C-alpha cells in the first residue's frame, strides 16, 4: 500500500502557531474527473438505501452533475476523488456550503470493495483539513440514516454534537431514524 505523508500544523488550525508534525494516510484527495464521476455513479446505484436521493442515476445525469456542479467554481459545493495506490476508491465533498455561516455538509462514498480498510477515516480527515485549514469553514455537519451500514463508522468518527432525528428515511415501507452530527473547527484534524 502506498501511503502519503502530510505535514500538519499542531493545535488549532486557525492559528499559524504550533508544532509541525507528519501524518500518514493510506489515501489522498485529488481533482475529480468526469470518468471518476461515472465510476462513483455505478457504486452509488448499488446502495440506494443510504442516500437522500434514492433513485438510480443515469450516465447523462452524472455527466450533468459533473459539468454543472463539480466544474462550476460558483457552485455551493466542492468535490474530490479519493485515491489509493493510484486507483480511484471513492468520492468526497462538501455540499450546501454556506460561506456566510462557515458551514457545509459532508458527503463520502467509497467503492464497496474498499470499505473497512481505513480509507473512510483517512478521507474524512483530509476533507476536514480542506474545510477548516484551507476553506475557512467552522462547522461540517452530516446525517446518516440508521438503515445505512456506515452508521457505525460515523458513530466512531464524530467527536461531539450528535442527535437522533426520528423517521427521516423511508426505505422499503419502513421509516428509519437518522444520526445527525457535526465536526467543529479546532476539535478535529
């Protein structure tokens, strides 16, 4: 496995002070391409129970997403490919960015074959670093439905500020609660 080492500033990321230290991750974030988006669409279409938009996306819909959202500098979202050993293993992003309030929602999807290998945690840490250290955001929030197998991952990752929201997802005739959480600048990374 190729690991990437990053130099990070210790302490509060809003401060230029603190010790520099090395952090090694098993993956990295890079620019997202249209080809990447198509591969992610195929993974996404296999796990509709986990999504806010539980319908199949077509290749044209994903192409439109790439051109109107990923490539649009004025969009209220930012997206990255997750790569390990030179291969695409997922996609992550910040959606519904509210610059005036310093917040955004996290999005993370991995190739189902790459789950439980540490890539999700690494990608989340890299995404939070982008959000807090480079974009100046203060709060990254998210929601995970209880019918999503990744709910245990999010329970492990969230430091504080969690709640359960009742009956947020209808899937196959049953309503599921959701875990609602946030990551605050200075508490993570």
